């Protein structure tokens, strides 16, 4: 898992991430706050799930805040926050990463946003941001659906995937993809072969 070994992550941050990933369905907003981030839920355009904003005056310990689209589902918002947390813990010190910056008069409106340069939309998986976006997606997946917890319970019956999705507070589709991904990773060990394919075909 990225956050257990990645040396870009501060030790203090890593401790919070590991604690979050130690059991299912923990509150992602609380994790963000422990990491020193502020979270605001706002109505954003449909194609924007969330954005990480450098905002030295927003009152957060880190000087960053995450704005998440209040119009999207609870499960989608969790995933979006996890994705922006990934940008914060992994990418904020990378030269390639230029976070969106708050406007001077923060406090009135969400700064949305003529997209400036390398702003980071959760939906942006093309171009020069692709590597960072894919990495943030992988990180979010590992954070919300840790392999060691999923594998413990994994089954490829639809009802059990639904139960896992509920326990981990993610969408059914996200959990199905995660279970299949873990299954495929473990296939070399000969575990559970065939059942994922059956499910896919169903
Ligand atoms: Zn992103």
C-alpha cells in the first residue's frame, strides 16, 4: 500500500493514514482534519468532484483545504476526499504539482474557477497530470478499501460485495472493481479463480 512505504509521506501523516485503514468505514472528514486539512462541501459543477486548494488563510493547520462537491453522493464524496488527501500527502511538495490557490477574498464564494494551469480536478486523467491523477486514484482506493481487510472477507458473490460496499461506505461498483483487482493480483497464487469471471459475466 502506498502510504505504508512511500517516503514522500510524513511520519505523522502516515500514522493517521494507517489508523484510518485499520478498519472499515471510518470517517474520512476526521482523517482529513487530523492531517491538518479543512473540508468544505459546496455545490460545484457536475464535472468537478473535488479540488485541493492552497489557502494559507483558511484556518487549517496545513494551509490547504479540500472543497468537495456537495451535489454528489455520500460514497462519491468519500472517494473524492480520499483522492484529494492523496494529492496533499503525496504531491504537495512535487514540482509538477501546482495546487489551485484561493482568491484573496476567500470566505464568500468557492473559487471556481477558471482552471488555471495545473489545477487538479478529480476527473482529470489526461495529459501531464495523468501520472498524479492515477496515483491519487490508486491511493484513494487503497485507503478506503485496504487490501488486507477486503481480502479477509472477499467473496465474489454479489450479495457479499454489496455488504462490503456498505461496510466500507463505497459504491457497489467501486467495491466490485476493488474485489476484482485484488482477485487478479492474487490469481498467481491460485486463489478463488473463476468466480470473478462468473460475476463479471453475470
Ligand atoms: Zn486529482
